[in-house]
């Protein structure tokens, strides 16, 4: 099929990110046509002046709507897009020059109605951004679930870098109102409808997270809260691996306690693991400070996710509470 691409990009109070992203569109090595749909999700700091500044060089549509969250904003953007294949990006992404060529090559060779691409750290990123990127993408920390392994039919694309056909969007109804968790929820529903998902490993973006240690903990904590909700909605997707961060945290706590009773061997296992994280990060990033920060980021990621996961499991699965009542901040209200 002939693919007509519409890029769907929600933004909330981050015009500087939109400027960097649109500037990277200018640098694409692609001579074909595509459109860009910017959805301002109830921002108080408008991105429209930035969009207007690029309107003579890029085919851009701009829409302002009341705040209803990223999932609903993406749905809104896809309903306005003129293409038959949507590529969804977060506003804090930057495209590498071959991004669109790599996607179209992959889809023309082996079409799928939904794909995901990885994220990477640009050399210009801060040490903190590089360390957090390592902890979230490395095989040694997450097993490559964000795109560092090749997988067909089981890969769950993440909406910071994701493609979906118009047909798949219409049949699935698009994203739900949970956040985070809206992207794996959509991927699971697409698979149940018979649509394939896949990873396009060379369709990576530079994911320039505007983040701090506190914000990172809050983010992974919310990821942990969301997974038991998805497990409840989609029981067939439960996996033992989702328990690993919780078990990691409990094991670390137990190891520290046992240390006071003269049993150091248990804690030694964790020391060896964090040395391995340090070494792998040093090889990858070639930066001593980033390697040290990668250890700290990995610890925060496991503890934050693990705590959120066990808390949500207890409330949702054991006490059978309604997710939107016990964790209302995970749900956006839509009209």
C-alpha cells in the first residue's frame, strides 16, 4: 500500500522542545511528502509562535484543545491527520537524519500496522540524561524491553516513538485514558484484534528527557503502579518478569539486614551487579561520571518501579480496589 505519513505530536507547556524537534525535521534526508500535526494539550505556554516560524518550511497543522492527557491528544491528532499511517512522537524527541527512510524501508519490506522504535542518548545530552537513558534501555537493566532486542508480535511499542496505521487506530479506538500505561494497553488490544506489532531497531530517536532524580523516581514509580492495572485488564499478559524489580528491592533490603548479622555474601551479589552496571555503562558512554550516575539511576529505577508495582498489586489484585479510585492521578478525564 502507498503510505501517506502524518506525524502526531502532543505538547504541554514545552515550546522549546517543539522547536528542537521541528528543527530535526528540517534535517531529515527524505524528499517525499508528509504532514506534521501538533496538538497543544491545554498549555499555558503556547507553542504556536514556534510552529508558525516553521510553517513556510514544513507542512504543519496546529490545534489547541483543553487538557485531557497525552493519549486523548494523540487520538485527537490522528482524527485530524490526513495520512493513512500515523507516526507518534513525544515532544522531547529529536530525529536522526535517516529516521523516516528507515521506517519506510522496513514497512515496505514487511508491513505491520503498528511498530515501535528505540530511544538513544545524543552526545550533546547532559550526564544525567545519558545515565537515565542507559538505565532505561540497557539489556543489563531492563532486558531491552524499550527496543534493544528484535521481536515480532510480542513487542509493545512505546508512544514516544510509535507508528500505527489508520485502520488499526479506527478499529482499536486508539489510546485509553490511563497514563502512563496507555501505550502497552493499546499494543495489547491491537494484538488481540489480530494486528501485528514489531520493532524497527534502526528507527531510533534521541529522547531528550527533561528530568531530575526526583522526577525520574516519580516516573518509574508510576510505571510500577500502572502494570498491575494492565495485568487486571489483560490477565493473559501477566509475566513473572514484572515482579523482578520488587524482588530486587526486597532482596536488597534483606541483604542489608543480614549484613548486621554477619552475612555479607548476600549483599556481595548486589555489589557485583552494580559493578557490572558501572563497567557496561563505562564501555558504552566512555564517561566516568555517567557510569557512576548509571548505577544510581538503575537503583532508583528498580526501587521506584518495584515499590509502585507491589503497592498497586496489593490494592488492585488483593483488595480488589478500582484503579481509577485508588490512583486517580493515573487517569485523565475525557469528554
